[in-house]
C-alpha cells in the first residue's frame, strides 16, 4: 500500500513537471504563430531567408558551445546530488569556454562563404546568444530535480518581453538587423530569469571552484555527443545553407517558412523526454523490466503523436501556408507536406537519444547521426539542383530515417532497440501488454 502511494506521488510529480513544460511550449507555439509569422510576412521571403540563413549558419556551431553536456549533466545531477554545486559550476565554465570557441570557429568559417558584410554582422550578433546560453546549466538542475516550472517562468518572461519588442519593431519599420539584436536580448533576459529562480529556490550564494576531475568526467562522456551535436546541426541546418548557395535567399525564405511550421511541433518530444529522463534513469536502478517498459511506452507515444500531427498537416499544408504567410510564400506548402513526416523520426530519435545517454552509449549517438548527415548532404547536392526546395525536404526526411531507425539494422548491439522501435509503429502490441525486452 505504501509503495503504491509512493508510486502515485512520483507519477504526479513527473506529470506536473511535464504539464509545466507543455504549457510553456504551447504558449510559445501560439506566440510564434502570431508574432513569428508576422515577422516573416513583414520581412518577406528574401529578408526572412537571409535571417534564417544566418541562424542556420550559427546553428552549425552550436554544439561547440553546448559541449554535448545537456543529458550528461542531468544524469550526473540525478546520480550525484551531493555534488550538484560543483557539477553546475564546472559545467557553466565549460560552456563559457565553448561559446568563445564558437566565435573563433565563425571567424574562420565566414571566410569560406560568399557572404557580404551585412550577412556576417547578422551571424556574429546571433552568435552572441551562445554566451548567455551558458546559464542553461541552471535549467539542467531544475530538470534533475523535476522542478522545470521555474525554467518555464523564466522562459515565459523572456518570451513576453521579446515578443512585445518584435511587434514594436514591425510597427516602426525596423531594419533586419534589429531582429537579430532581439534574439541576443532574449537570451540575456532568459539567463537573468534562470539565475533569479535558482538562487530564490536554493538560497545558495557560495562560490564553488571549477573541478578538473568533474570536468574530465563530463568531457569524457560528452565528447562523442559534441561530435554528434555538430553532425546533427549539419543535417538539420545544412539544407538552408545549401539552398542559399545554390538557389538564393528567396528560396531559403520559402523553405524556412515551411520548416518553421513543421518543426514547431518538435517541442513535444523534447518536453516529454526532458521531463521523463530522470524517471528512466531511476527505473534502471529498480529493474530492467520497469526500465524497458517505460522506454517502450515512450517510443509508442512519440511515434503516434508524430503521426497524428503529420496526417492532417499533409492535407492542410497549402491552405495553412496561404492563411499564415500569404501568397508570397506559395512554394512552401509542398515543402511542408514532405517535411512534416520528418517529425516521426525526430520524435523517435529524441527518445532514443535519451536511451543512449542513460546507457552511456554516446559513441553510437555520434555514428548514427554521422550516417544521417552524410546521406542528407549527398542527397541535397543531388536533389536541390533537380527538384529545388522540395528536394531538400526529401533529403532531410531520408536523413532522419537513416539516423533514427535504419542505423540500428547495422549495429547488432541495437537490434533490441530496433525491435522496440518497429513495435511502436504497430500499436496492437499495447493491447497485449508490454513484454520484457
């Protein structure tokens, strides 16, 4: 009886945590539909394409700033709560170093592009956000303690302020560069919010030293995730960069408009996986049966939520693009019809990534994303010149399919995961109960 009450209490804790995350992301979704699409309409396909290109270009190097620490830090905080302050301090300083490395990498990288001075200015303004994103380690602490509501409060504050500023900029005919500064300011406000709620909850003002031992431990586990993150960034962002080089800014704008609607749903797997990751780690301590049962349930949930989104979006894509963006973005509807199905494998891949982190199989995370990136880049070179932005959407879909499903076929250690993923596409097994894997 006592154990049942404890389980119910634990369930409600995770449920409330997930609810807070969903609330923030749904609010962000609606705000982005209103403000984000207003910005896209205001800028037009060409300027919006240039803005999206700058964001994508910086996105190629984001993994350097994060150092692949996200899941690793959460896992270590769950398993070593007595050292939380040392872990957070060390992770914060490592990410500060990572943000400096991003700027150094960008200084080199822009010399290999055909960018003009104004485009490079946009890139370096947006890159400034990585400095303030170092404070996201506080969010990792809230995740480990199942206290994500405080991260939600900070996000809502920054979202509200930046949205008001964007509306003011639109009403005053602001130039493109002003919207880049809003991104930078938004990250600053968010970091201030996280710091405020952290000290309000912990009441800790003591300084903790950087721990070389913890740093080595974190980097030893995370270095494959750094490489994996860079590869993920390549096959998530390279399409827009290649479209600009091959077709021009306007086509980037058409493509980015569709991708914005398609990727708007990606908060769902991130919220679920982020909130439930501590429960998966703890389940492994109890029994393998509970561990794999929870993992299978998450796979099932991810796949069918993605399919439930993809089906109506497939039939409504042209109508939706026309209503939201206007006739200027008339090429975005077909792209959305194709790209929306990428979400099935993105949803599945997010849950799978958490499994790899829990099992410390970070090298496999790198290999699978490498496969997806190589295939995506190769297909982009072939399909974009022939089929335009629709070809880029197909390349992205096949890249995600390869990384998050096909790779398991070639890795015998993951055949059990392949079976579980395959089962998730056939929900009849739910009626028969979950079997021990």
